[in-house]
C-alpha cells in the first residue's frame, strides 16, 4: 500500500506499458482474451488516477505526488513526475478515455494483439507528457506518443492512410524540432531540465546570451515552443494534418486523437509557454488570439462544408480547440494586469473546454465509427432517414451532438461561456468574430443530424442491422453521463482547475 | 415546506419524466403519458402553491421568494444561481403552468391515444389512419395513433422543464439554460415528423435563426457579467449597478455598457420571439404537431423573448434620463414594425395555422413595442392574455384540422390539404365546442370590446402609446389591430360559418374530450384574464374590480409606474378598429362558394402576391446569406484555402524537400561523393587493367623488359655522370 501511494504517478504511467508487454506474451490467436486483458489492464490506471483525484489537495500549492529519481544525471535530466490542478484533469481524461477506446476497438479483427499493445503504449506516451516535470522527459514522452499513433493510422486506417499517417508524423515531428532545440538551449543557460527550477530562474533571466539580447533569444525560444504546440492543437493554419489523420484513423484512434492528443498541444501552452515566457506570451497574445479566431471561424465553415461525416467531425475539433486557444491567449494577455480576474475566468474556461472537448469529440468519433462499421461509408449523402432504423443510436447521436454544440445543460456550454466571458472584455473584437463560429457550430452539427437521421425511411439500409449494440452503448454512456454532470454541476471539476489557475495566473 | 424550497423543485418533475420515458417506458404509451401528465401536474400544483403564496405576500417586490446556491468558482469569487419569484415571475409562472397543463392533456387526444396502430404508419411521419372492424363486421376508417407517441411526451416534458426553469431563475445564466433547452425542444418537435422534408428543413431553420439571436444574447450575458461580476437580477438591476453601467463607455463609441448589453439581450428576443428581421422561422415551425405550435410557438417559448426584455426593463431604461434612448427606440420600432408587417402577411395566408403564426409574430410585436415605449405593465399584461387566447386558438385550429382529417378518412381523399381554410366552412354545426371556444379566442385576439381579455391588454398598450405621445407607434399598432380583427374574422368565417365547401368538411367530427376540455379551460382564461387589469378610470367598469395587475406587476420595478390618465381617443380607436375589422372580415368572406378565389386577392392584385409570398424574405435570405455562406464554407475555406493554399504549401514544401534530396543525389551524391569513391576504385581498377598487359607470364618478355630497363637505366646513369663537370 505504501508503495502504491508513494509511486502513484509511476504506476499510472507505466501500468499500460507493462500491460502492453504482457499482451505480447499472450497467444495471438485468442483475440477475446487479448481484448479483455487490455480492457482490464486499462482500468487500473483509471482506478489509480481516481485515487489520485480523491487524495489531491486542491488548496495546496505546487505539485503533488511528486517523484524524483536520477535519470540522465550527466546532462542534468531527472525522472521527475508530479501533478497539479491543470494536469490532473488531463490525466483523468486520458485514463478514462483509454478503456472506452479499447472497448470501442473490440470490433477490430486483424492483428488484435499489436493493435492493443500499441494503444497501451500510446497511453503511456500521453500520460508521460501530462505527468513530466522535466523538460527532457516531457520531450521524450511527447515523441513516444507519436510512434504508436503513426502505426495505428498506417496499419489500421482506411483508404488514404499512408498519406495521412505520414502527414501526421512529419508535421508533428517538424514542429518538435524547434522544441528540442529550445529545450536544449534552456538547459544550456539554466543548467537543468527541471521544470520547477526553470519556472523560477528562466523568466527572470536578464543577461545577454550568445551575443544576442536576452529578449531576442527568449522570443526565438518562445516561437519554437509555440509552433510545436500550435501544430499539435492545432491552430489555424497548422491544422490541415488533422482532418486527414482523424478521417483515416481507426475509430479508437480518432477518439484518442481528438480526445487526448490535441490536448497535449494546449497543455504545452499552459505548462510551458505561459509560465516560461510570460512577457513574450503577453506581447504575442494577439497573434495567438487571431489564429484562434481563425480556427474557430474557418474550422466551423470547413466543417459545414463537408459531405464526409468523419471529416465534418474532424473539423469540428479545429473549431472547438480554437476556443481553448482563445482562452489561453486572453489569459496570456491579461495576466498581471487590471483584468487578471478575466484572465482567470478565460483560463478556467480553456482548461474545462479541453476536458469537455475530450468527452464530446471522442463520443462523436465513436458514433461515426459505429455507423461506418455497419455501412462502410462515411458519405453523408448515403445516409438520411436512419432514425427509424436505429432509434437508440439516433437518440445518442443527438445527445452527443448537442454536447458538442455547447447546449446549455451540458458541459460544453459552461466552458464555452467561461471562455467567452473571460476573453470578451480582453479581446472584444476577436470574441465578437468568434461568435460567428459559435453560430456555425449549430449549422454543422444540425447538418450532420439532419443528413444522417432525418428524412423518409432509408430503403438502402433497411436490411442492415444499424442499431447500436449494448457493448457500444456501454462505451459511450460514461461520456454522455459526464457531459451531463459537468453541465449541471461543473463545480467538482472547476474547483480543482480554478484553484490551480488562480495560483498560476491570478 | 417553505416556498423557497418548493420553488427549486418546480422544474424538476418534468425533467424526471423526460428521462424515465426515454429510458424505460418508451414502449408503453399509457404509462408514458401518465408519467408526463402526472409529473407535470405535480409541477403545476407546486406552481399554484407558490403563486398563491406570492400573491398573499406583502411587498413581494422588495422581498421576493428566493434562494440561491454557489454554482461554480470563478477566480476568487463564486458564481451563484438560484430561484426567485417576484410579481412578474409569479404572473408568468401562473400562465405557464396552466397552458402547459392544458396542452399536455390535449396532446393525448391529438395523437389519437386509444386508436389502433396504422397499417402504413412509420415513425417520423404523421399517422395516416387505420381500418377497424366494428361488432357488426363493418369496416371503418379511423385515425391511427402516433407511432412516436411516447417520445412526444418525453420531448414536451423536457420542454416544460426548460420553460419552468426559465421562469423560476433568479439570474440570466440559468434563464439562458432554460432558453436553450427550449430551443432544442422546439427543434426536436418541429422536426418531430422528420420524415417530411419540409419538417426537417423547418426544424433546422428554426434552430439556426434563433441561434443568431442567441449568440448575441450570450455576448450580452458576457458583457453584464464582466462589468458587474454577477448575473442575478436583484444585483444587476439595482440602482448602483445600473448607474455604473450607464457611466461606463462600451467598445462602440456613443453607447454605454448598459445600452450595449441591452441591445445584445434584445437581439435574443428578436430571435426567440420571431421579430422582424428574424421572423422567418416561426411560420415554418408550424410543421410541428399542433400542440407544439400552441405550446412552444404561441404560449410559452416565443413569449420568453418578451419575458426577457420585460425582465430587463430596468436595464433597458437605465440612462434614459441621460437621453440615451437609442435601445428603447429600436425596440419600439422593431416591435411596431413586426406587428404591422406580420399582420399584413396574415391577410393572404390560407393555411389555418399559418394565419395564427403570423398573428403570433404580430402580437409579440405589440408587446415588444409596448416595452419600447416604456409600457412595462401593459407588455406583461398582453403577455399573459395572449398566452391564453393564442394557445386556445392554436389548439382550436388543431381540433379543426383533426375534424377535417376525420372527413378525409371518411372520403378517402388524402390529397386534400386539411389545413386550408378554403376547404372548410360550416364547421360550427359539426364541431360546436371547438367553434364556441375558437370564437372566444378569435374575439380576444381581435380585441372585442369589454368581454374579452385581449381587449383590455391591447387597449392598455394603445392607451400607453397615446398617453405618452408615441403617435407613430400608436397609429401603427391601431392599424395592425384593424388588420388583426379583419384576418381573424376571415379565419372564423371561412372555417366555421357559411356552408361546407368540401365533402370532407361536411363529414368533419367534433374532437374527443381530452381535446375539447383544454379548449374550454383556456377559453375561460381568454375572457377572465382581462378582469384583473381593468383601468381604474375606465368609464362604467373602472373601479368595480381593483386594477390588481397594474399594482402587483408594476411593483416589480420598485414603484408602480403611474397609470396613464384616461383618454377617449385610444379607447374609441381600439373599439373602432376591432369592430370595423371584424365586421369587414365577416362581410367579405361570409359567402365564399367552393373553389372561389379570395376576394381580397382580386382587390389587392400584385400586392396580394407579395403578401402571399411573405415579401419574399425566405428567398432574399437564401440569396444573400445562405448561399454565399455555403459557398464560402464548402468552396472557399475548404477547397481553396485548406486543400488548395495550405495543403498546397505543405505539398510544396514536401516536394521541395524531395526535390532537394533528389538534387543532392544527382548533383552531389552521385557525381561528387560517389564520383570520388568511384574515381578511387575505378581509377585503380582501370590502372590495373591497363597495366595488366605487362603481366603476360612469358619469361622471354620479362627478360626483354629487364634488359630494356637495364639499358635505359645504364644509359641514364652514363649520361648523368658524363654531365658532371
């Protein structure tokens, strides 16, 4: 017991890896066994992160459940883990979505063992990013997550998977080149990769470096970080890898991609960019806000313009993540000024929106997948009139779509309202334009519902068993429940976020 | 239980009904409607208890029934939400609870509960009727039960939750939650028969058009919240807060924060209450089942828009003394314009429900205009009476349509449009209860003097407009009152009077008691609701009953606004236009034979075509908004920018990288690096190959070469030594 409590984060982090290794030892020919082992194993990190959630003290400052051990001591890098109110919700989101994705992936028939093992490795990669308090470790996990995802798209994806997986891999790696260089530079200047130490020393550093004024060096490093994370979020115009990757990935891959992987980018802004480069973030916040608004508006327009169901949902992520970045930009701009209170609200909204989008986007991709598995098409014009054929599926689709649309009473509304509320006094013009995106959110969500469900009974699929299966209902029910709970009672989550945000940005 | 606690609970029972029906009792129709109506009755009972308690509370305006709890943290502060009933809330709660109850019961009959399943009915389409065999073996065509019967009750239960939540809210945010939940229900219920192309289009149109207003409203909430740190009415509308809002300049030069927020909130009203220019969705919303039209698109949801501006009256009028009446002026203009504009369209509609839909826009315009001219109490009063008589009219029209559909089942002519008034006539004999109640509703709508509720509330608005010198508004509203009376008389005459114009109308049938009982109930209110607000100085009747409404609701503002002094001009105008309109309508339409054209169409000529096509607003919006935006999304943003430009650049970079690699291979790797390696290797090889000829393996040749070598070297040595001095 003592071991568990003192190594809670390591256990959360590496249980999936161990499970992946275990899977490889199991017989390939027994997919059923493999699936259940993977599912049960993925419940362990969930249970452990619930333990962490319960034991987490939101009023205490700094990081909790910290673990520190030497790693690459010769270059000053340590195995340093810890969580605070920003990362804990993300950890919970990751460990929650992984079992649901595995459950959704029960329908995968070919090379089940490798698929599940890769998926569990992916979980470790994502968790590592949220848990690391060491820049090098952060970077390692950042890259580790890429590889399984690449193979998931490349091996289990649909028709255009080669192009999509390569685009995804090259784009993200291209972005992280600058990140790696910037990390090295920070290490060179401050002498450590340790984040808490860097938080203290780097922002206040005030000497010229490499013969350049410190401001210039910091600005360059700021952009290196920013571009890496902007690609991951993705912020317009770095977003075009997303529709391809999401559309081609297998269902579970799309779920985790939209649910968690995009959050890594936003988390990078919260964890690294804003604390390490407060002055630069403030100076360039308007650029970020501008791009965020572009993502909100153009993402919504592009989503509306799709006739491929999955691509429509993929573009909706661009639209929704735009609100996260808008909140972050507003907070970066206003922190430390007279409107710091607005900054805190915007940031609360941004973090909550990350969580909510994780729920609704994963749910939407799952539902697209349910339909695709039965009809083998994603073309909206092939559907229509499916409601009488699959009434339960239809109800679930409408519910989840409404969550994605930000209907009051469901979680998305609270976070979008907080972002709008926070950024409106800070960036009135940008926020006003963003409202156009919010309007169009309605347009594309209703377009999807109308094109899929409504209309006279569809004779083409009359013989197909379209109705959602019990296993699939179980996979999406927790997401729906959480959307509703957060919409009605957001305080349980916002309290944790708010406490951390107030300390960091208040 | 204290009233504060009861207040919280009012919206919840229908929500429970919604979830229970959808999750568990879908297949059991009886259980589903019993749950929906039973749980709504619980809410209704609680609402009545709260209402009775509220009426009996002295100084309710200063000490409303309220309580609140923290909802979520925002930095160092907490955002609280709560429930509140003040005089305005109490009155709204009263009419909402009653109309909800009436319409829930009505829906049982409307959806043919107890009738057999239709042989050809599918979910998502209105039932077509069934055949049943009676005891003597005769086959009859009978109506068939709605295939999605339970789902309908689930949806209207969720709707009831939204509306009740909106009414009991003490703040703008939960009001907005209820507002949007209703929007969702409106969408789901307009598209209830989603198999019909027109219905699914109408549903999307309604949701998106109102959403235009909603996003502005959201900005309004953000503005108020950012400026004041709260959204609860009590704090927001206190003098200090309002004074601060008026003094703070907004982002738009010349507008104070108060004016900006007021404008934004009003945009929400324009969308929700279907005011021009966002009115286009409401007539199409008639695609939904008729109880939905009555409930959502007449009595409650569209009224919520007016409720919002009545609620925010202190904000809208703040700063009036500084002369910033821009917002109010705009509100008065939009309201009065919508009132007249919609009334003209209603003249040329033949669909019984569409006439009522335009009439609703027009009447809501009355209320909006009333707010715009500062007639707070009159707006609330008309809100109350209109809810009753318009719900009554819609339910009556549903009963008429049902009756005609009965005739359709009898004749088997399914091509007949059962909603076309020109296909009706003489229904008073076949459907006496529907006729009597519809007549009451129609008279109330036209403001028939003295006995109807509509007269008192409409008269008060006219009197306010006249008394406060808003002559243009007064004339516009009087003119639309004339038109209203005219089209109402047209509707009643065409539908109920004269002789049946079709075989179907001849065989129409009075509706079942679950439908007629709510009609009777509502018609009582359509008359009696006016008695609570008879002005004190009204000749003859004034003072017989106290003007309770004015004092009670008026006190919400702190001090009740002064009643306008009595003047004969608005009174005579209001009586005059009502009687003239009704009389003219009856005269023109009383003898229309089957197949005859509309006499007004001939009289108005091309203008009638314009009206019939609703001034071509749908086409206009399609041309300037929908198509360009769609092109922008599909072609510009996706095809050109994303696929063309951005991906083009990416592919360009990719190609550049690949090209560079190719270049390095061709220009550097191959010739230089490989070339050097090759040079070394190949050179050695080539040298070896050329030298190979020397190594023939013949001894004579080696000896010869040796000899030559010795000779050459010897000659060289000799030559060199000979040169030495």
